[in-house]
């Protein structure tokens, strides 16, 4: 089954979904409300943030966030966080 998912891109999407879900728990409610993970490229998680001040704060905390994520996902799944400023939309 894993081989089939890998060929269809499903394994990558599942990994990305797990990273997004873990990110939400790792950053807590304040960052969760004002940031949104966009994609996982390799081991880099790209996150959209509502402001440049928030982007700076997230960058300062990235090592702590990556460590929390590694504790849950395992080492090497997410090793870096990059930010992009823009509108943040959350599903309700």
C-alpha cells in the first residue's frame, strides 16, 4: 500500500498533512490563529504569517518549534521553517 501511495503522491500529502497538524499543536493558539502552514518541501515547512512582526517572532522561535515537531513526528521530518507574509485564512 505504501508503494501505491508513493506513486500517487499520497504518501507525500499524508506526510504534509501530519506536519501541518503537528505544527498547529507545536505553536499553540496564538500563532495558530495568525499563521497557516502552506506546504512542506523536503524538510522545510513554509508558513504564511499575518504580519512581518509575527514572521520575525516565528523565525526567532523556529528552533523550539522544530524541536517540538521532531518530538512528535520524529527527527528529520521538519528541519526548517520559512515564512511568507500574506492573508491567513482558516477553515471554520
